[in-house]
C-alpha cells in the first residue's frame, strides 16, 4: 500500500500538505537523507549516542522506510503523508543480528524524547520498543513522557509485533498513542499486539505491505506496527497544520 491509496488522504491533501511550523521527530535508525524522495524535505538530524551515518544495515533500512512514510516528497517514488512539515531525525536504533534492531535503553529513549521536545517537536514517532510485564517505566522515561504532556507534544508509538496480549514500552504508557496494524479491509493483523491498556489509548492504521524508501535509493514494501505508526504521526501533523493555518 502506498500513502496516496490510504482512504481520505487525498481529501486532507486538498487542505494542506503540512506546515513547516509543525515538526515531527522520528526516533528510529539512521536515515539516508540522500534518497531522492527526500529532495527538498526539511529534515534535520540530531546528534545522539547512536552514529547517525546511514548504511545498508537493518537500522538504516528501518529508519529510512519509516521517515519516508511521513516526509517523502510529492511526485517522488515514495510520497509521504506530511511532506511540507519539518522533520527531526533522532537515531536511537542500531543493528542487531539478522533483521533485528537493537533498541535503546529506557534512559537513552528518555534523553532522545527530551532532546526532540527541546528542539520544537510537536509529534514524536517511535516505531519500536520493548516488551514489559506492567505498564511502568524507568523514572527518567516517565519524566520525559510527562514533559511531553506539559508541552502538548504527542508521542505516537508502535504497539509491537509479538502477536500477543502483551504490553510494549513506550506504547503502553499513559498519554502515549499506541498504534496497532490492520490490513486494507480494516482487520487487525495477526502479529499486532493487543491488550486492555490499548483499548483507551490505541488506534489501528494500515500496516501491511507499506511502501517506503530504501537506503540504496530504491523502494520496498514492509509490514508491521512500525510502519503503521508513521501513518498516524503524519496524519496528526496534517491535522495540526490545518489547525495552525486556520488560526
């Protein structure tokens, strides 16, 4: 599925392609900003403990794909949802064995969230996390999430791909919007996590065969809650843009 085929997106685009005063931070792997779909995109990469140099590894593939779903430019091979919004790239994932990401610690995630807020993010997309037994976090992460509440910054986080009634951090935290994955018919995908916690703070978005950019300049189709989350983040950015433009 490509972004232009998402139901209702064309109607939103008639109102706005995004406002550069609205900033979406992508906390993910390194992003290949040289991909043609990012030509003229307003992307700034912040320095973190993770090297931000893109390569052909899984972290860069993941980060580039997720970012393109939001910021891919009109008329390019990957059209993103909010191409005219401003983007902050905050690398937090590194390569693991095989097609796996090494997630950041809760402390590093807290630092990245705080950094994004301080740099003016209105929306923070986190397409990753870790399984937890209870919806509790390290105090530093709780403080960072509270900072977002105080600054009216929305955290959008993937619910996880474990296919179980289980909690995924940070998606399970209060005030975080958890995103599960559905197919083109609106049915939850088998791998998408679920649970009582998500019933009051969760939403489903397309997450099957989502078109995105590859670090080598090409494109790929990927499935997962990781690729449903940026669809929600992008739509939130468009709605904020409309609100801002209307005054």
